[in-house]
């Protein structure tokens, strides 16, 4: 990379730096994740002021620095002003940006991630205002698709234990499937029960064999038994919730389903799954929780 380079990027975060600058984290098509200084961006008449804001897509000319690069020119290509007009939309955008920050690589092209992130921001912006459950539905879809790009998306079409298809049974109101974070997605509860029974029998057999073997050995002899981790059921999904998860694997979700309040339940499960795999909390999710807690009665 030369001392000056061009890139097309969208701003993910922006923070004050020094007396009048901004430190901007940018997802670029050509070079992945970069951090650059926008000099003088916090001054009143700065040309970089608005161009260094959240979710602004710019054509950039950037000068390489010893520790941090510096934006020397920026031409705005697109922005998402509609997100700022709705608190839930704005929070959803920030939520997706956090996932992108976990997904993105530096010094490598990130074309698909760049396109996917912008596509889901456009979908959020196009939603009617004051439809928070629809925003959550599209947020969850965006998170799932970003997890797909990272190779981390949970299995939702088949059982993680048997690899057999899971089909929502809307005729049986008691029918449930499990969702296991450590197993990697949906599981058949009957298959899990069989696995536990088998594991218990095998553990018992190993202990008996070890006890018999130790009678002929030194009293201080210790046997270590290694067992595989049994899947832990994080949540139990009814037919509707399973169908919602399976929609996430599609390119779009059905508009008729987006007002269902169960999307909040799906979001919390997927949030826990993403946090487990990324090893860090999604801070914007707390704002989602606060909004729906404060407006619970009005929404339901």
C-alpha cells in the first residue's frame, strides 16, 4: 500500500480525538476495517464534519501514518438520515455495526460484508416509523446474515445432533424443539434425551471398568475419564418460533410476520449465541431492552 490510498467505506464508529479531530472506524470495500483520523472534523465549518458521522458512505483519500492513518479527502456517496429519526432504527443500526466490527478483517477486501451491511441498513431505513417489532425482525435477519458471512450462523433447518430436518408442527401446541448455543443451533429434544441416556450408560461402564482395574494397581493410581460436552438447551422453541428462525436463513423475511412480538424472543436467543461466539457483549442490545421495557404495554 502506498503512502496515500483510495477507499470506499462506511463509518461504523466515530469518537472525539484531540482538540478538534475525530477518530473514525471505517469498513472499506478494498482494505477491510481501518481506523483513521478526520482532522478538524469537530470544527464548525469543517468539510469532514458530516462526512465523518455514523453510517456515512464516502469515497476516501487517506494518507498512511505511523500509528494512525489520516483522511485527506472525502466525497459522500450515501448516508442513512432516516435511521436518526427513529430511536429503534438507530439502535438497530448500531447493533449491526457491532456485529460488523466483530466480523470484519483488516488489510483484506471486505466486499461482501460491505454490501450486506449497507443492504440491511437500507432495509431498516425504509421501514415505517413507530413499528418497533418490524425493526427487531429486520435487525435479527441482518444479524443472522452477518453470522452467515462469518461462518458462525446457527443451524436452524436441521437437528445439530441427527442432521435430520426440523419441520414446524403447527397442529401440536405442545411440540417443542431445543436451541443449544454450545451445540450450534436447533436440536430435537428426543435425540438429546437419547444422547444423555447413552452418555450416562457409557460413563457408568467406564467407572466400573476403572474400579475393577484399580484393584490391581497402586492405591494412589488415578483414572481420568474424558467425556464430550453434552449440549445444553438454552431455550425451547414452539412451532412459530422455529419457523421464525428458519426464515432468517432466507434472503428476506415475510412482511406479514414482522409485527409478531415473538421476534423479541428470537433476538435475545440470537444475541446470546452471537455473544458466546464473539466472546464480547453487544452493548447496543441494552438500548433495545430498555425501549421495549418502557413501552411494553403500548406494543403488546
